């Protein structure tokens, strides 16, 4: 059996500044080595300061990925000191509580000292990982881990999805025997327990339920959102969702965005913008016959290449199929007979047009500019004799050989290549006779506005007190369509839980990705998060982002049955209600998800370095995505000019913008000429 993976997180501002002061990691590794029964591999250890966001970020990196660790241990920050935040930081991340593990650690410590009651342990499960908080002292951390380590393999296997029936075969006695444990009466507390036990996150962990496959389906995550049924007095006063950096939010979007769907598409201009889902090889060569690349005369070059002289014109070859039908052989008739069957002899020439097939035996083509008409036929409609003025002629001149442009079987387009609007890819496919290709189907987008105060933007008459015209829906629909996506207008949903649930259920049956605006803050009528988690059974992957504008941006997936009866994930982006925030977060978060579902890699908008054309103010607390116009000057330098006031409600700040400037937080402005990164939303402007 492969070893279980464990990760250790040292929570200590002191150790973060000077890692040499930490002794807890070594103490815990010793427990794994001596008491772990050879079943553990400590794959990572990190140190973070006593900062809630840093603690949460590192745990999410270990637990929220395709290959999570089985066990996360934190040590430190679990006491009563002002800076001790670890239990609170961890508890909101857990999907299941494990009070049994907490009890075992406390009971073991209390057998040594009454001061163990001052410990605040937390244990539980997030996704497929067990998470336990331990005291900051090396002895306390070691002894708490010793109290539970022999039962942890069983807990981790269950959390990772192992079959409970198989795990519990043989009953409790066998479980105890496999873990190297006696009965509770026979167990002794660890021999080196200490009274210094300030630790442990007191929330969700894996319980030891003996489900044997007969229980009803249950959800695997616990909602963090408000329960609307409890009323405003019981709602949370601060968001339970960790504040993630933009980079972490984008990583979660990449991880949880569904894979692109493959579809068969006819080769036509409608392929523009699609990404190929397979390699494409040429089923036939281009050209398919030896063809002239000029208007002139096909000849048989004599030794030495001196073609000067007068020659009879014995045949004509036009760039048209023989007989004009689709099944006619290559070569055109006229004036000289069937050139597809005739063989040109030395001393004869054939008039030929650009792209026409060469008569048999021809070895070169002389341009018409290197000839002179000598005589015509009696009806004066055809050339009879032509003088050639060229010498030093070589075989193969002015001829496109079979497959010289594209060989049969050649790889012409690769999987993952995008069909551009320039037309080259469609033209290439058409040239080799490809009629159909496999491509990734672009997702269908639904756009929904929410709020009792929202009215249609084009409603006649003035606004009543409290009413707001819907600017988000038209703006987002326009943006999504401009990027090439089919959009379904989902209208406006009122702030009523049941109504919102029905609208979203209907939308998720019709589209691949839903964009909502409004209802994602902490008000009593902000129902998006509770509806997604509690009514739709969805998972909110992040609910807050450290940025301006757009802090409450929410990304979630909801399982929905497809036509085959299989549950597939559908995506919901709940964007802030302020218009500028909605458009900024669309380009920053929603568009990468749409592009990833379309097979585009990389999915994010292109980033370019730009110079600031003037001083830019900074937000003191959060990085800001400043709306700007980026122009290229005559010197080739890219410069950025602000669109003006950047208030999140000011949709005019997006007017004319072709870029989002990635501005850091800071107390002082960034001065003119400073370099920053810009996310390009549109084509560059030309400077003066």
C-alpha cells in the first residue's frame, strides 16, 4: 500500500522571520517515523506567520487540488493569546467535524495536567484531507499527535473515498488490531505529555460513521453561507469565506472549470474562433497535379537549355477540369486536343495558364513575356507558331510539383490550434479536401441580474425611489458576445430564495455557465451564496478576492444531470452588483473560464508591460485593476492612460477601456513612467 501523504504547517510569526527557531517540525517528523508504522510520507512543511489569510491559503493549496495530501497538521496559534488565530482560521475551511479526534487529544493531555483544558484543538475534513491543529510547543504537538496517529490512517482512507464496507470488514477488533491498538481500557496515555497545550482547530473533521452503502445520498460539504430561514438577526456579521489573492482565485478556476466538450464541425467560415480537438492531416496533396505557376508555354527543355527558336503550339491547358465536369480528368481541352492524354515532344510547345496541369512530358514553363507571336491559325482564333526568346532554361522552372505545397499525410493543423479570423486555417483545410474536423464546442453563457430594485434599462418612464436600471445584464451580454460566445438572456430575478432557485435550476439546464450580478455581499437579501450551497447542492470554491473592484466575486460549481443521466458540473460566477465591478471581474475571472471550456490555452487575457502616461493613485489596502487605454506610440512603447474616476459603481470607467492595469496597493501614487502589467481586453490604440 502506498504511503499516506502528510503536510506540516508551522504557524509562528517568530519562525516565519527566523526558521531556525522552530523545533515543532522535527518533533512531528519523529512521531511519524517512530509511531506511524511506516505508513506516512511527510511530503511538505511550510512556515507562515500568525495571519489568518496566510494559514488558510496554504491549507487550501494542499487540500484543494487534483492530488491532495491525506493529512494536514498545523502547529501553533491555538492558545488564548491575542495573536492565536489558528482554530478560527481552520474551522471555517472544514466540511466535516471530527469531535472524536479532539476528545482523544484532550483526554490524553488531561491525564497529565489540568491545564490541558486551556487547549483549543480543532479537527475535521476538507474535501479528501483530514486537518488537525496541534499546540505550538514541540512536546505538546508531539504528544497530541501520538494520541491519535494510529487511528489516522483509517480516518484518512475514509476521507479519501475508500469503501466503508471493505474498511470495516472484520469489525472493531480487527480495526484495533490493524492499527496496533488494544481496547480503550488497555491504552495508556503517551508517556511524555506536557501541560503546554495551546492549540487545535475546534470544528469539522471526519466522523467514524459505519456506513455500509445503504444510507441515502448525502452532500460532502457543509455550507458556509447564511441560512436565510434564520432571519437577519442570525446572519453572519463577517464573511466566512477566506480572502484569496487573485492568483489563487485564478488557480481554483483553472482547477474546477469543466473540461471542454468535443463536437464535429463542417469546414466552413463558421469554424472561426474554434479550437481544434484533434490533429489534422492532409488526405490529399496540394497541388494534386503538376501545375504551372505562370501564364506561358509548357516545353520540353533540350540539353543545354537553349530554347531560342520558333515552335508550333500543339495544345492548350487551362486551369479547369477536362470537360468542365467534377469527374473529368486534369487538364483543359481546346485548340490542340486532349492535353491530359497527349505527351509533349521535343520541339513542341503547349500554351498554359496559371494553375493549369502540365501536359505529359513537359519539363518546364516559359513565361509569356519571354515569347513572341509568329503566326495564327486561318480563323485567327488560335496561336499557330510562337517564337521563344529564352536561353539557359532549366528543368522544373515555373512548375509546382505534386505535393510541393502540402504533401499527402502531412500534419497541417495541431490539436489545440485556434482557427483564426484571418482565414488561413479554413483555407488550408479546404485546400486538402478536409470536410469535417473535431473541435471544442464553445460554452453557452447565461446572464442573470438579481435584486428587487433592478428594473429593465429600457422601461419607459422615470425611476421610482430605490429603483436602479439594469446596466449589468446588457453590458455583460455585449461583452460575452463580442468574445464569440452564444448568450442566453436570463432576465431579472427577485430577492426571493425559492424564486431565485427555480431561475437558476432552469438556467443550468439550458447553459454551461451562468453569470449573475448582485446578491453576493453580507445583506439579509444577498441570497446567491445560500441558494448555490443550500438549495442547489453546489460548491463555492471562493467567495471573496483581495482586489478592487470586485471583492465579493464568487465562483461555484453545481452538479447537474445531462441528457445521459450523468451528473456533470456547471459553473456559476456571481459577480458584484456594481457595474464597473461586474465588467472587470468578467474579464478577469469569467472570461478565462469560458476560454478554458473552449479549449484555449492559456485561457487568461494576454499581459503586456506598459508605461504609465501620468501619475496613478493607489488603493492603500487592496491591489486594483484600473481601467485604462493602452496606446502604442511612434517609438513602439506601450503607454497607459486612465479612463478617469474608478469608483466601482461608475460603469463609465469602462468606456473606451482596452486594458486593466494590475496596480499594487500602496500609500503613494505610482509616478508617470512607472512600468506595470496590463491585461489586454481589446486591440491597442495608435498613439501620436
